[in-house]
């Protein structure tokens, strides 16, 4: 679910203090994007939020979320609003919990 190697790589690249700031900012922005998914007004809006979530998820190591967002983004890009938003939202919530639980452990991995 979480690519801890990516998490550690990002932490090493930007430093622990900046990493915490980036992670907090991602989670806040992702919470907002997740909230917008249900209210998306059409495929283009949905595609935009899914694209943001996918990119951010890849950057922070949320691999399962990134994979689901990519699938859903492709559907939205093709004009469909019939995407499995529940799976995306569930993956985000599960990833966020796993990330929070393992955040301190990843530094020593």
C-alpha cells in the first residue's frame, strides 16, 4: 500500500523537517481533493482531481491510491463519470492510516 522506499527517498532528498511539511501539506490538499470527488461536476473536473491525487500519491509513496487514481483518471479523460470513487476514497483513507502509523518507523528502515 505504501512504498516506504519512496517515502525514505523523498525524506532524504528534502530533509526530515521539510518532509514533514510536505507530507502535511499533501494530506491537507488530498483531503480537499477527496471531498471534491463526490461533488465533481463532470468528467473534466473529476479528471483534474484524480490527476492531482495520482501525482501527489506517487510522490509520497501511496502506491495503491496512485494506481486506482490512474485507472479512474483514464475513464474520466474518456468522458466517463462512472468511476469507482468509493475504491479511491477507501484507498486514500487506508493509505493515510498506514502512512501515519508507519511514519516514524520508515525513517529507520
